[in-house]
C-alpha cells in the first residue's frame, strides 16, 4: 500500500499546519475513534465543534477544508485518513464515500482505480485496525488533547445519565426489569457486532430514526445476525424493533431533510420526478392521489373519508425504498392519522390477506378504545407487489 514516508521525527513546521478548528476537529475524531463510538455526521461534527470553539460552525459549508487538513496530516504521519469517519446524515448506502473519495485519491493515488465506497470501506478498516495513534497525540500535545477529550466525556456522561429506552419498555410492556435489561443489552450487543463487521456505519444508539430504518434490513438480513437471532429465540430482532419504536416516539424527524436535498440534487432523474419523490415522503403529491383513487378516498380501517384526517402511508419505509417504490401505489395504505401512526411505528401490521396483527405494546385497554380485535380482516386490495411490501413490514418493523 502507498505510504508517505515522512516520520514524526521531522519537524512540525514541515508538516500540515493546523488551525484551531483543525486541532479541535482532530481531537474530536481521535477521541471518537479511540472510544469505538462509530462514524459521525457532518451535523454532529459541526455541533461538537461549535460547543468546543464557542462559535457557530455550519455543517454544510467549510468543513471539507478542515477535514482535508486533518487527513493530510494523518497521511504525513503514516496514519489512516480519519476524515473517513465523517459522513452525510442518511447518505444512500451505495453512495457513501463519494465526498471522501477525491481527497483519498489525492493523498493515496492507488485509490483512483477503486470505487468510492470501496475506498471508504478500506480506510475504515485501516482506522479500526490501527492500534497506535501516538503520533497524532504527540502532535496535538498531551495537555491540549486531554482537555478537549475531557469536554467530550462530560457531554457523553450527561447524555447517558439515564436510559430512556429502558423507561419506554417499562411504560409500554409488562417485562420484568431483568428482561428489560436483556433487551437493552441486546441492542448494544448487536450494534457493536454489526458495526465491527462493517454492516452499519455507526452505533445504533447514535442513529437518527431515518438512519435506523436504513440499517434495520441490513442487520436483520445479515447471516451472522440471523444465526445469533435464531439461537436467542428472536430476542435480538425484537430488541431492534422495540428500539425503533422508542426512537420514533422521541424523534422529530428533522434529520430527514438531508435526504430530500440528496434527491433534489440528483440530476439523473427529471425535475418532475424529483418533486414527486420528495412529496411522497410526507404522503403528498402523486403518491397520495394514487392511494385516494385506490381506496376511494377512505381509511381502509375506519372508513373515514375526510381528506384532512387521512394519511398516505408507505408500507416499506421511504428511507429504504427505491425511487420507484417510493411512488408505487402498491407500497402504500390510506389510513386515518391514528392508525397511520400505529402502522408507521410498527404497532400494527397486516398479512397479505388483510388480517390485522396488533403489538402487545398497544395494550388490551387501548385496543378496545381503538375498536381493534385480534384477527380482524380488511380489504387491502392486494397485489403480488404489495404482498412483498407487507412481508417486509411484518418481518422488519412489526413490534411483537
């Protein structure tokens, strides 16, 4: 592998000179790597730097220059390019690494014959296998590095002082504390194992709701996870789905906007189609119109026909759907708002013949209030395509 031969014994003046923001960025990324905390998004990096520097850092402008400076220094010291650990929030799995690629090729020309995602994965492997970051710590100086990492440690301690996921399980299930502890531990175990295997690009606990939707099928379809889940009597898949339910409770989905920007910037599809795809995320546009036509403008459960009360709901989430699937009427149900929320959160699901299944998380009293009973049937007007989407929802999202 190509390596720059400059060693740390060379004088600092011969190397990349770091500004204050570069040094704080380096401290942040180094601490994140050594703490095995996974990748960071541009927004997370900007927020952390803003706190460290006492001024606002815009995640959309200027960070690339500083990431370049940090990775250039790493290359000069013969270390992996740690800017590979910073990614766009919710980036399409197949497009991860495209922003990192030009810098990597500039610093390591042999990468020019490789695909961007392969280059990104290669550098992540090098980062995870690197056991000695002493050259960077020496460059930064022990005292300044420790002060910077102490600030981050205080923030992490504050964030983890309580466990709201445990509280959620206590509130919505009859599980014992011992069982809750197992489920919480299961999420941590799967997160660590899937991250180490390169299946997911950051720990589950650091993901947005949108990112988790992308990650869940990758995890549940992973061969090693399937074997582990089978041995664990499906405890691990249930734990992941329960965590998704919790995350949807506390998330405002504001991170989703970055995905819309990615679609809007994609010049490989027409402006009209781009607009339709973005509108479909919030149940609007062509997608909503098609579902109104299919279900005669009525909620398929309640029969409510007031347009304001109806939601065009995706079966397979927008986050993990192709652009074609995002607009397909077969990937949607027309539901009144309450039942849309139940379906989107994985608290109800349907079989391909229209049989309704309800999560134990709802509770028997609430089922009565919702006028729902086990085994109820509804006319979904299914097709073979819809059956596949329903199977995805039941298998990947339904909280049992």
